[in-house]
């Protein structure tokens, strides 16, 4: 819609925002009307109309089998559009049109904002299945007529009330029509079922909806006046009401077809099962986070015990081996600590990498500068845990073997994240400017325990590749290529 409006019309950005607000709301008008809606806007030269948006009803058959968005119609071909645009009124004159042997009643509703008509909504009703309307259908049509008059007067949609139609109740979920005093004139069967789920034992018709709703909502103090006003439809608002046995979602829409409130529409939906499942998910998420937290605590305890044992070792080689084990356990603990703070099993690995670099750099205080460039992005837990261990081993190997005691140098960790949705990969390079590899060194066959761990994790668990080659100029470069899932 943005492209069509900016390309073909003279509407301003604020006018475009108003059209977006209208389109976010007009599913309600389409469902209440049992009709298709097409938004036509006059072009810059005023000789044509361009259709910028379309909506089909969920409550009846469509009048358009094809998509109308982007169509251009010369002025004069559709007289109802011309009359609605020029006169600024709803136009219903004329006989039904026949489209593919289907009779269609066409009406035009001007879209007004601050006294100016921005465009016209063509409301097209398929008359093929016309029959004697029920009380529900009559209430729908009357409510649709009131909303259409409000659109023509510039009173609907409500400014600043952007609605998420995926989350808000719809007409089919449950509809209640109130008079100006908040008394229920009509309640659809779905609406009545929702209130019965909330605990209502009687009928809604004839009762004051605000007071009835407040009585059903448990409260330890006086009646919630805000809830009474909201359920009475005095202002456009949304809320949820939770009773002893159910939860319903309410959305109030004041009806002011001629500038004065004549009543309200209250849309309601039973969300009891949805909220119950959300609570179960929250409980499960909290349990998973608590498990990660306890695993992290246990790993830190193991690391502390290993550290105590290392202090009591007489052998320098044994002490160093235990210190390496402490760092390995610590890298896994960092991952679990990060997972304990997240709602899902995915982590921002950049933070983990920085903490691993800082932890390993402690073995070379103030001599070797370790830094990271690029981004790892968000990784799944099953990738993050082994990758943290791999990064720990590679960095530890570089700091221990690339530089002589007291020698200054640099170790750089570079990450490049691929963007291919189907086959995203993470390329990690760890490069130092130290003494380089010994002559005849083969990283795939030789190496200490740390390199054996790296090869096993990268090739076996992560399904990637690992290589260690001389760096250009001086030093050593370790290259890791790991498949990962693309960022959402």
C-alpha cells in the first residue's frame, strides 16, 4: 500500500498513516457487512482511481475471486465512487451488478480525515445466498452501517488505537450490542457462551454489561469502576476479565454514527484455554531456566574443587592439567548461565565468546592482547555448548604455545556469520602473531589433548571442519567452519 499511495496519489504521510489505521480495523467492517471491501484512492491527476487494499469477509462468500490491489480504474466508469468522493456521503443507489453470474450489491463509503475525503471504500456484497436475515445478521448489518457512517464522518478508526487483529477478538468470536446506557440489547451465542464460562448464570439481554462483568471478576475491594466503564463501551479499550472458571477478552467500540454515542459494540472471546497453555509454558520455561541455573552452580562447584586440588599438587604438570580442566568446566558453566537467563534454548554467543576470551586470557596476564571482531549471532544450545569448549581449547593452545614467557603479542578471534537461510554457516578464525607451528606439524594427526578435543567436537558433534595453518607473515591461524541455523 505504501508503494501504491506514494507512486499514484498526492496523499501525505499522515494521510497514509490514517489509511494504515483504517486497514488494520476494517476486517471488523467486512465481517459485519458480509461483504468484500476495496479501498480506492484518486490518482495524482484526478483522472483515475487506484485500489490500494482489499479485504474479504470471514462471515460470507466473496465477491472477488481475483486480487484487486493495484488495479487502475478511470474516473466515470464507476459512478458510485465518483459520487461518494465528490459529495462525501455514503452512496447506495443503483441496481446490483452481475459478476460471473453472481449478483453483487455495491456501496461506496467515503474515507474522511480532518474534513478531507482521502478515498472511497467499495463495499461489495454477494447476493447469491440471500435469505431472510436472523437476529444475529440484522445486528451485524446495523452495526456495520453505524461503523460506515463513522468512517464517512472521520470518527473511525480511533486515532492512537492501533489494533492487532490477530490478538483482538473478532465479530465471530462473540458480539454484544449495547444501548447508550450500557444495557445489553443483543448478545450472540458465542458471546453468551463466553460469559457463561466466566460464571454468568442468567441471560445477558436487559442487564447492564459493565456491572455484570465487574461482578463476575473476583475482587477483594469495591467494584472496579474502570472495568464497569470499559465493559459499558464508553471508550475504545481492550482488557481481559478473569473469573473463577474462565478468562474472556473484551474489546469495546463506541458507536457514534452522527457524532453522539448511541451505544457500543463489545467484542468478546473466550481465551481460557489459551491462557492456561501460556501459564503451562511459563512454568516449563521457568523450570528449564532453573535447571540451567543449577547445572551452572554444580559446574562452578566442580571447578572450585579442581582449583583447590590444583593448589595442593606438588607436580607443576599436574597443577597445570587441573587448571586446564577448570577452564574447560568454566566454559560450559558460562553457556548454562546464559541459558538460565533466556526464555528459549538459544543464546547470544557474542557475550559468551567475550567471557571465554577473558577467562582464558587470565593465564597470560598483561602480556598478550586478546580481542574479538565480527559477530557469532544467536546460536542453539546444542551448538553453543561444544563451540564454547572449542573456543576455550583453541585460545588456551594459542596462549600457551604461541608465545614465550613474558613475550607480548596479539590473538584475534574473528567470526563471520553467513546469511543463507537454508545452509547458514559460521566461519571462525583464531589467529596469533606468535612463533608459528613446528616444522612437520599436522593438526589432523598430532597435537595435545586440547586439539584432540577440538577435532572431536568440531567434526563429530558440530559437523564442521577444523584446520590449523601458518598465518600470513608470522604466527598461526586456526580456521573453524561450522553449520548453524540462520538467525530468525
